[in-house]
């Protein structure tokens, strides 16, 4: 087993990364502000499930392909960025109807779930994060195979990040309640959410890191 000092360092570092404002928190905030609390929770769930792709990839060494084949990393980054921009533009174009809800709300909520899974899977930076972060806390003497340690630690990290997403959804939904007093404000929140997604997409596609 890992010693207590290592576990405490891992927990502290995970909490820091999870609650530090970043793309995932901005994404869930954008979904919540534009589409409501239910869509925000479904977005958080979609990101959580999509993240397991990267956890398993890191556990079995598949994520290392990105460091060996930079072209693949670049291509997936571009695809993910374009997809985020597409979602942002689509969100901005979504018309509002009476009752302060988007057209076909249930379909919109399901779409937020599916979109969020794809956004997470198409983000190679998540894969790079796991293969850079987890090995610092993996030990050959821990009593478990390396890949099992990756899965356990990766799952813990994913749950921590999801807890931050949930807090973000709750906060953003309260902000939305205070803002959605008129159709003009509703349009503004929709534009704000969509613009956040477009900005995140452009950053992902153009970031040289």
C-alpha cells in the first residue's frame, strides 16, 4: 500500500487540480447557464463517464501514444476544438420559447449528456494529464499491479473532478435564476454559455502546450 504521506500528497494535489478554475468547470457552467440545472448535471455526468476512457487508456499505456505520435495528439486536439466551437454556435442559435426553457428541453438535456462525453473523449489534454500526474503516486511496492493502481487513483481523481463540476452546476444554476427575469436576459445567458464554449474550443485547438 502507498504510505500515508504519499496518499495525503495525492489527495491534496487532486483537490487543487479539481477545484482550480479550468476548461471543465467553464464547460459545465456554460451548459448550466444556457440550458439549466438538469442539463448541467447531465453534462457533469457525461464528462465523468467520458473521463474513464482516459483513465483506462492511462492504465494500459494507450495514452502514451500521444507523446510518441504528436501528429495524433494535434489531430485529436483540432477535432475536439472544432466540436466545442460547433456546440457553442449551436447553443447560441437555440431559440427560446415561452416558459424560459429551450425548444424540446428533454432532447436538449440528453444532447448535453452525449455532447459532454464526446467533448471529454476528444480532449487529448485529459490523457496527457493522467499520464503525467498519476505515475508520481504509483509504487511498484504498493502490493497492487501498476495498472490496478492507475485505475484506482484515476477513478479517485475523476470523482474529485466531478464533485467540482457538481458544485459549479449548483452555483451556476443560482446565477441563472437571478438572471433569467426577461427574454432579453435569457438570450444573454444563452449567448454567454455559447460564447464560453466557442472560446474553449478555440483555446483547445490553438493552444501550443
